C-alpha cells in the first residue's frame, strides 16, 4: 500500500511538472509575440534573422507545397527569398507576424505578400517549389495545426491591403513591422484590425433541426442559419433577430456552443449557438427569399446520416448509402454544431 502511494505520488508529480513546463512554454511564446508587436526594432531584427519562416502570398493566394500526396503550407526561410528574388526589401515591408501554432518549434512565422511586378530570377511557381492556391481551397487542404495560422494570415493581409489610408484624416497610414496595427503619418491615429462577430445558429425542435441554403451553395447543400451582429447587440439578441428575419420563427433557450475565426469576407468571428423553437409557436417557415433559397426541417436520423457520411472528395456518382443532401465539412463550425446535435 505504501509503495502504491509513492508510485502514485511520482506519477502525479511528473504530470504536474510536464503541465507546468507546457504552460511556461505557452506563456513565454505569447509574451514574446506581444513584445515583438510593441517593439518595432526587435521585430525587424527577428524578421531578418535566419530562424524566421515565411508564408508567401501572391495575388492574395498562399503558397502550398506537396508533402507526400497532400498539399501543405510552404514555409520559406529568408535565405530562400534572397536566393529567388532580386530584392527582398519590398516583400519584407508587407510582413505580418503570426502566432506559430506549432508549439514544438522556436521560430517566428511571418506572412508576406509578393508585390505585383517583383523581379524574380525564374518562373515564380516553379522556383518556389510550390503552387499558389486560392484561400478557400487552401483552408480546405491544410491540417488542423496550420488552419489557424493561415486564417490569421489571410485576414491580416486583406486588412492591410484595404487600409492604406487613415479613416480619420485621409493621410497615408504606415504599417508597423509586426503588422499588428497601422499609424497615420499625419494625425498619428493608431488603427487596429477589426473582426466582425457573426452568429451561426442551429435551431431545433424535438427530433428535428432547421437547415437552410443560399442560392450560391452547391446543389443540395444545407447549413445552419448565420448573420452578422448589429452594433450594440448581444449574441443572444442577434440569434433571435436573424432567425426571425430569415425564417420567420421565434426561438428561446439560446446556448453558446463554440467559436471560430473565419477570414471571409474579411475577418469574422463565428459564434456558434444552439437555439430551441419557442414553445407554443408554429414550425411553419416563412422564408426571406432575399437571403435564402430554401429552409427545411430535417429529422435527426437523416442529419446523422449526413454527418457520418463525409467523403474526402465530392462525387457525382450517387449510391443508396449517400444522403440526398450534404452539410458543411469538418473545417466549418457549422459542421460541429450540426454534429453535436445529431449525435447527442
């Protein structure tokens, strides 16, 4: 008994030590990130060091490279850039410091945009040993580890591209080396990137949930209801309003589920919610056709079938095992909202 107590104590202490070490690494990384955002000179020094890595964008498309049969985000060193481009100065001016989601590596990661007309020493795609892919496709391909980093990079570069001038006085604004904010060259106003909160809601009633589709969705593709929060609105109020506007229903028991950053159309914070059809109200849908093409109540069994059937690639050949409709892939928070309800 005494030996067992000692053994347990050693295991507990070992786990506690490992947890403390992991926590210390995380805190150290986040504090260093904050330091580099606030100290321009140190950020420039790190930017031009041999340890830094770069996610390259051209025409707003990230560079991807092959890893076996998969495409992954290509991380290039400063030496890679110096070997491929006549000058790196204009490229480095676009730098945005990213949070490195790989906790096993002590290296800073920056996103940079290759300006149009940049002189290169060879064909741009081939010389970088990769392929520039559209942002949406890239996000569908990358691993869970890289998706946050790539999503952050897309939003930051988009914001800098659209905010070259001060919104207060109209003068040109200047990006800091870390890209975390911009300073007006005239009135000295500091501008920070903005993100827009969006509620995405799965409405349910008993063994049925409500899914809808927009006209631009692929055929038979359905998802949860979504809409931007208005200024001064809580997320609960936004859920009530969006559901009422889009499908003419009243809901209650609104519960927050989880959140996800989404870089489209610019930078959105998706607030995933569950909501219940209000007791005593009809299930009849009054569709807002300016927003939606269709909305239907789906039984839990057919939703479960759609959740469990997740092919790697969409196919035109249908089988009896396939549901007649599809839902968002695991990349999207809508998938996890639907899954949590269907498999509960």
